[in-house]
C-alpha cells in the first residue's frame, strides 16, 4: 500500500469519526423553511445522518419514519437534547399503502428523502421477495403518492450496486431508478437519484466488523485479496444529498466524488496499524459471497460523468433517452417457489 492510499484511508476513517472521538463536524445549514420533509429509513445510517444534519437547518416540519422500532427510538434519544420543534417520528411500513396515504393526507409533504431499503447483498440473495417488496414496490408506492399529493422533490438514495447489477439488491435498486426516470418525464414532481458506494462506518459495513473481530481477537475475514470498493463517509454523503435538493433540474441522476476504489485488504491493514497491531495478524479469505462483485462501478457503458460547479457532485448522463415503464404485474406475481436465479432473470427482463 503506497502512502497516498494510506492517507486516503486515514482521511476517510477520521472524517467518519471511527478513530477520533474529538472530531467536530462543520455544521452546514440549509433553508427549507417552506418545506415539510419526510425521511424514510430515518433510523438507518444515511437516514439518521440526514436527520441530524437537518435539525440545524430551518424547515416547516420534519417527519422521520422507519419500520425498525428500536433504532427509531435510539434516534429519538439522540435528538432529545436538541430541543426539537416540528419534528415527528413514526413507526411505519412504506409498503403498506393505507398507512402511507394517511401520512400524506395529514402532513402534505413537499420533499421526500427516500433512504429506506434492504441493502445487504448476500442476505437479499436469500430473501429476494422482501427486496422486491421494499426496494421496488416501497419506492413505487412512495413515488406514486408523491405525484398524487403534488410533492415538489423526491430524492432517491441509490447505490453503485445498481450499475450493471448481478445481485438481487442491485437489480431491485436499478428497477426503482428506472421507474423514477420514467416518472420524471411524465409529471411535475422532480425525481432525483443519488448513486454512491459503500458508506464507511454504516450498519453492517466492514469497519465495525473489523473492529469487532480485532476486539474479540478473531481473525479478520475478507472475501478476496483483490476485492475493492468505492467508499464515502456518511456525513459527506448526506451533506451532498441535501445540496442536491437545491439543484435546479438539469438531470435526475447524480453521483459523488469518491476517489479511486480502495482495496479491502489495504483498509484492513491500515486499521490493524491504527490498532497498533502488525502485519502478522491473521486474515482469512473466505471467497466472494452470493451476489458480490470483485469490483463495483459508478456508471454503465451507456452513461458518462458530467462535472457540476460542485467538484464533489457529478451528473450521470445516459445516452439512452428512451425510458420505458416497468411491468409491475409480472413482479407482483413472482412465486415464492422460484429460485433466486429464476427471480433474477425476471428482474432483468423487467428492465
């Protein structure tokens, strides 16, 4: 690992507060004084960070929803000391249309920050129908409701795994992207997509796993010595998401400046160094898990990156201008008896 790689990793770790409890985040405020904002998946890594950044801004009302009761309660406790006004919390499943409609009728949101998703690639390989229900239909219901109730902007949190996807998770996120692109051309609601890589320090990410393994004196597990990923820390990602909500529509898909991919072995070795452990610490290579790629991509062959005035934000421009709707009836009728591979074939044919 060269010095520039170790410097990049150190910068990511420190800015993610992984090895420094003294890190002070620069507070960036945004003016949403006329807006009623809903964050889905508000108790997750991205959703909760968006909420924590937004509470320093002005807004008409902030509505934080999640299906996970305990994490949502933890978020409530985290925000308690902020003397919050006009913030409400709901345990709510976005795949239940009646609950969603009741929320829209009563609160009339103007901005949706849609972070709710099943994101764990190998786990979704074994639970494809749950990924379809939340990642595709949850997004569809939310988007359709946004059109019905005249929401101004809908920001979808996507992933680099939706680029040339091979996994159930990536395919479901790409189908959701395609549907929002189709809607963008038909209706007044502005649909924006933000696509980025692994969120450093998020729930289920490699950093907490490596730290736990080291704490328990267990070998570090890595799938492959050559596996690499794009990384971004959650504070930066959420700051850029909020900035995108202010961009006047020039495209509807964006990605962020994440630098070059980082090899997971380099990340592991740097963490061992920061724990004052040497290169002799045991590392087990366990092989790629179901649905995983050796390397991720940020754009497909039909896409290109276009710079914006903000050097951290890129437009993803697609040469294919024809976006068809999705055959949701076929997706609704997928049988539980089908294999993961058979379901993948149906998903691919839906694009």
